[in-house]
C-alpha cells in the first residue's frame, strides 16, 4: 500500500449488549439488587420484561475503503450509522472484530471534546504530552508551541489546568494541537459542534490548507453539509453500519438527506438514541416526540404544529425550557423557537408536555427538526440537558394561487407582503 495512506479491508465491528461494563456500576448494582429481592429491573425500559443480555450488534458490517495521501474525505450518515466507530478503529481506540486496517503514517485524532487531555495538567503541559504520544521530540514541539497557542485563542489560560476550561476552550486547544503537530493523517469527529462561527471557519481553512498545501490526509465526520462541501473532495455515506456510497460530495449529500433521521412517521422513540458528544449532563432524557393529531409530517403553511414531549427525569431540575430548531435540507439553521421555564421536576418523575408552534413564516419545503431541553440558571445562562434530531417537517402552500417559492435563491423565510402607501 505504498501509494495509499489508509486501507480498510472487509472490516466489521460487533458489540455484545447487556454485559457488565455496558452500563454504570450504579446501574449494575441496582440490577443485581432487584434480582435478589425479586423486584422489577429498575434499569429496564418501560414494558421490557428483561434486559437482552448477550444480544449482538453490528456497528460496522464488511466495510472496505482505500484512501490516498492528500485526500479530504467526509463521512456522513445518521446517528448510529457507524461513523464514530469507524474513526475509533482507525485511531486504534478499539480493534475490529474482523478484517484488516492498514495505516501509512502517524495519526492525530480528535474524537470528542477533550480527548487525549489530562484534566489535571495545564494546556501547555497537554500540548507536550500529545506531541510525545505522536513520537515528537521536545525540540519539535517547542518549534510549534507558539503557533499552537496563538491559533487556539486560549493564551491567557494556557497555564491553567484544562479541567477548568469550558467546552469551547477544550475544542479550540484540542483542535489546535491536532492540526499543528506532525502527523500525516488527521481524524476529526464533529470537532466543530462546539465553538463560535469565526473559529469554525478558521478550523475549516486550517484543515483545507493542511490537505491541499501540506498533503495531509483528512477524515472528517459532520452533520453540517456546508462544512463537508467546503472541506471535502470525496464523501462516503454510512447507513446502519453499511457503506452505501463512496464518491462525489454533491452526489453523497442528497443520498444522506434521503436517509436522514427525519421520516414520514410523526412519532419518534429516543430511548436508544445516541446522544451528542457535547452533552455533559443527563438530568433529563427525552423518551418520545410526536406530532399531535397527525398521520404524516405534512403541514400547510398556515397550520399550527402541535408537538407532545415525553421525558424522564434523572436529577432534580427547575426552570427547564425547550429549544425547537428548524434547519433546511443542507442542515443550515433557519429558525428557532425557545420556550422558557416550562417545567420543574424531581428525580424519578416522568413528564408530558404539549406545545403549539406557528411556522407560518417558513417557505414551502422540507425541513429538519432539532429539539433541545435546557435548564436556565438565575444568571440567565443555559445548560443543555438533552438534544435529539427528530422527524422532518414538510411545509406546503395551502393553495396554488401564489407564485411558487424559490427557496434556493430567495431563502426559507417569507416576509409579509408589501403594503402600498402614499408618497408623503
């Protein structure tokens, strides 16, 4: 594989569910205690009589892929498609169940916020530690240190233990380390999910230069199709552990959108949903979201959207709100409705909330939905408790008397029609 940077040959990864180690120690103790006392398993789902011990799950199924030096490859697919599993295999965090992976170069990977950082060490010390892991000498790291610190924008805190960093500071420093240390392969998994827009664009530009000017190979996972378009010249689509497409970015994206989480079903179950990596708290977990009184996801533009939320509470919460985001088919944020102080609850509670939304300013088209439950502090700051990508919504005009809306050129928001006024 002299002319290849990565060769993946018939790789599969299988997990066994329900085993010790698949849950927390607390849950295992609760399960064992309930069994001894002949009580219902407190960790089982509602309506489930017993935990499915030993059930096997194929996260990746017979994946084969060749990647050449200097390629920027996007990896897209719905949550649970196998994207992160593939990157973990390439980063040697875990081993494949079958098949072979060949790598021709050093890897710098960033699989989640703060990966590879020691919380007790300062930012500066973590830079040296990550460089040492890549096999770099202290002199080599010294030569890049100032560049790393400048790019990260955390110079005032570089000698502070990273356990005191915010998630945004973690991302900035972690990306800067991965992008500047000597490696032939960069692996990035949703690294821009946290951080401001200016820094996101700065990261895209850095990765693009690393690929096109330095000849480094990049594997980039994202749900943001705009960043995939900006960075990647090749894209693969995963679905339920299978590789269903490998080729041009503009052909891959429509295929992914057609296989997106959103479906024609007006109710979704999130009890086994894989949460976003940035979520730090588990106080609330959404169980289901459904469209009330609907048999499909089609709405007329003047029709109100009624949504019912079901969730369970793991820790006492108050001042809980809901953020309902609308995104277009390219995953670009289009509109958001935020409801504050909608719920207060205690650990063990189960809640049902019904909300009414007015989407009449949206142009006709198909939209993605994202629902976030958050808790607002007395200082006005919000902390996300849970976040799910849910069903699509299709908005239609109630009549065909108006001009067909050109969302591509005119945008997704319809402003009120003009009113004729006098010349004075």
